[in-house]
């Protein structure tokens, strides 16, 4: 693995999003002096927070998976996850509601899920689910250490025995076909393929290897920190501070000073000059390139993922809906076409409806419930004509009506839209094409084909964050911090690179 060259005693990390925080923790744990510079007044970046009228909103992620990666990040400085975070398992992980009125509770526990499937689709599908579960687990074990939590020096790094295993598992088939090899019920298939939307690709076009995302939530489980998702960056930042990391909040990096090809200092909008031996740019990718005065070397234009409108809605208490509800519209395949190709809002919306107060009632004022409704919408590359500034309030009301029709009678009439973010809001915060989900995870933007974290021509700069490897999401942003730290120090000694590869015989779709 290639690393930066020269001294790395003092590292400046730009950005205190999850990737920047993870980078700081791993570097501090490896004996580096670390300074983090963050333009906002709090840590978290996209894992953002807003307090409005007694509501404590999480403006970013709501589905927390893979708590083991959070634990590893804290363990980098010798901290226990239990001491820093009160993580509650979310049970069921989701309730999936379909346009025909049927609903399925999705459990990560095998027995509970088998029971749920038998009731929902009949015992015939249970056998398929068992095989699917084994396949997803095998896929995860093959992919995790070698393709996801891995630094690539070139596409050739892909060519390992694990690649042969991935091919043998059917990882390069199409996702919908692979899942269809296990399950016949179209609604059930959707529960294990909708995650490709997070990757910005339709299940018909996505490769089966992306089913690993379905492993993370449907098998690994979904969690929620008491105090809301903001508790995660708060905990990481507190652990980093206790480990000696210096934080400068409300301060943006405006320029990088060079001596020869090396970055020797960063300059901030508070007219400070902070010297460094190495720098990790954990910002949006294009911000990092701007600071470096470089442009990515890509033969084709980068493809951003679809965006989202998120409406945060307060209602009088009394809701009984699950923590996470997937409201699937009927026109599922058309939805991807509308979002990704046509650049129009979904004609038959599929929504993620989250009620954080189902797990932590303190997130709303007494007597109230808090909801967030996430609607995928085209990014601004595809849907520049949509004029969200004008459209957003009406769209928020439309979303509340969909929730009322499909999930909770009387919802819209009682709904108070406390806050709403649209693609134009994400763009104002500097996000590529107004999407909070960065570059889509098409095959040509994944693994060694995603913009690399070691930019060429600058011997002491590393990139971290969702625009580089491994990609978008809370677990992946945290891993990206570890991968960036590895580029500074070399891979940490004693880390287990060999998660057991399950016996893959007989688990192909
Ligand atoms: C609405 C929404 C829903 C999501 N849902 C989920 C979900 O349910 N599950 C999931 O796993 N993931 C989800 N995600 C994705 C996940 O939140 C992100 O992939 C992840 O948080 C990205 O972290 P990051 O550190 O790469 O980037 P960021 O969080 O963007 O961090 C970059 C940081 O750099 C700072 N910065 C930028 N420029 C400068 C500068 N010049 N000087 C100093 N600081 C600077 C920024 O302020 C920011 O804090 C969601 C995201 C959003 C927004």
C-alpha cells in the first residue's frame, strides 16, 4: 500500500464530518498530533443537527448500521463504545408498507424474520430467505476486508483470490436477478433490493455485489443512539478531544501553503496559519480538489447520486408507527427511471418515514412526536429545472398527504413542517449537484475506480469522506477515516485483515 512520504508528526484534518472525526481518532491512537479544522460550530457535517421549537432534529442520516465500525473507531483511542454511546437496537429494523396495503416487519434476527416472512408471504418463501441470508453473509465476508475496508493502489489490486470468490458468489450478476434467484414474492424482493437506491443505481442495473448494503441493515441490524443521531459525532469528537486532538470550530480552511510539492501549512478564514507535516482533506471531494488546485483524472464525467427532500414534521403525540417505515409506491421500477434518467419527482412516491421519538421521546417537546420523511428526488444535474426554492413547501405538504393516505390517517391535518431540506439547500452547503449522497456507486465509481484517497503529485495529502473510498454512508465514512489514517501511517499493526470467508459452496442465487 502506498503512503504519504516524509514526516507525519502533526497532521491537520480539514472537516469534522464522520470521516474527519474517524481520521482524527485513528491518527491520535497511532501517536500523531492532530488538529481538526471545521467550518461549522459543531462536529458531524452531514450528520447534522437543528434545534427548533423544542424539536431536536437530525438533518442527516437516520439509519445507523454496523455499530461494530463505530466501536472500532472509538477503540482506536482505547475507548469503549458503551461508555460513549447508548445505542438502542431498532426492532423491527424497518416496517415495509406496500401499495396493496400489506406490511412486513423486517427483523435482523433470523427466527423473527423467518416468522415475519411466513406470515407475510407463506412458508414457501422462508426457505429462500434462509439461503438468501447465507448468501448475503458470504458476500459480506468476502467483500468487507478486501473490497470495502481496503485501500487500492490500482485496479490491479482487485485481482486477488477474493475476486474469484466474489465472481463464484454471483457478485457480478444484476442485483434484481440475484435476489430473484432466492425469493419469488416481488414485495419481498424489494425489501432486499431497495438499498441500491442509496447507491444511486436501480436494482435492474446494480451489480449483485451491492447486496452487501442489504446485509448491513437486514442482517447486521439497525440502531439508534439515545439523544439522536447527533450523539454519534458528539461522542467521536469528545473521545478525540480526550485523546488530545485539537479542534478549531467555526473556522474554514481557505488555502493550503506549499513548500515545493508538499503542503506545509493551512490558512483559515480567521487569518490563522497552522503548520503541518501532512494534511487530510475530509471535505466534499470538489472542495478538496479546489484546495489542492487539482482536478480528478477521470475519462468520463463523475455521476452524482440522486438527491433527497427531507421534511421534519412535528405532530401531537400518539403515533404508533415503527421507528423506520418504508412506504413503497406501486410504480417501483418507474421510480428509478424518473429519478435517475428523466429528472422528475417520483410520480408514485416511495418514502422513508422515520419516527425517532419511537425510540427517544425526548427528541420532541412534551406531548409531541417527531417524524422525518425522506423522499428521493433528482439531483440538480438532472433536475435543475425543478426550482426547489419555490416548490419545496408544497412538496413537503404533498409528502405529509402521502403519509396520511398510506400510513397514518389524520397525519397531514396535524402536521407542522418544522424544517425542510431540498437539493438547493444541499447545494448551498457545497454538495455536488445538490445531493447529500455524493457520487453514485456505479461500478465505475466504486472501489479502485472511485476517486482515490491518495491524490497524485502532492506527497503529504490524503483525502477522506464519502466522495472517495469506500463511499457514501455512516459506516463507510468512518471506514474512509481509517483508510486515510492508513495512508498516513501505514496499516495499523495488529489489525485483523482476515474476517473469515464463509464456505461459499451452495450459496449462489
Ligand atoms: C439527509 C441525509 C440522509 C442520510 N441517510 C443516511 C442513512 O440513513 N444511513 C447512512 O449510513 N448514511 C446516510 N447518509 C449519508 C451519510 O450521512 C454521509 O455519507 C456521511 O455523513 C458523510 O460524511 P463525510 O465525513 O464524508 O462528509 P461531511 O459530513 O460532509 O463532512 C465534511 C465536513 O467538512 C467540513 N468542511 C467543508 N469544507 C471545509 C473547509 N473549507 N474548512 C473546514 N471545514 C470544511 C464540512 O462542514 C463538514 O463538516 C445521509 C445523509 C444525508 C444528508
